[in-house]
C-alpha cells in the first residue's frame, strides 16, 4: 500500500498445470490472459464495494469515449473524476467505439463464452 499498489502483487496459479508442449509465447499469453481475468474479478469486487459504500467510479476509457455515467442502479452518484480529452473527434468514429466498448463490457463476466482474447475472433462471438 505504501508504494501505491492497491494490494500486494500476486501470481495466478492453476491446479495441475504443466507447460509441457507449450511454446514460450503460448505460456506468456496464458499468463497475460490469467492476469487479465484475475484483474477483472478484482475490479468487479472493488466496484461492488464502491457501490455499496455509495461511490461509483467511471473507467477512464468510458470518459474518453464520451460515456457519462449518471447513477448506479442502487442510486449512488458517480465519483467526480478528472476531465479527459475525447479519444475521437469524428462523432461517427466515437459512436462505433462506444458501441464496441459496450459489447466488450457485456462479455467481461462471461468467461465461459470468451475465456481468452483469442475467442473474440470466433464467428459466434462476432455475430
């Protein structure tokens, strides 16, 4: 905490995991995907805690895409944050980015559908 981390960094481990038959790049990719999955789970826990405590934060990327959060379903107002410059100047590009962001957010807590980044390219996910 003293050095700015929310918590002490940890390594994700898997039960009965072996890297036999995997290339170094496959192992690295798996580590990154596991880290992202862990991060997303912690993020959900922190957002839940914040909502229950009466504070709602807005992701920086959402602000950059022009998505303005009003209030949570529980009625908590979003916490004020710094103003950020929009990521797109063309309104059409901004709208495509907002739609894409919302679709990706919809998959955040559905690891059975999109367990890895590579699954985003599957036709059934793209549909």
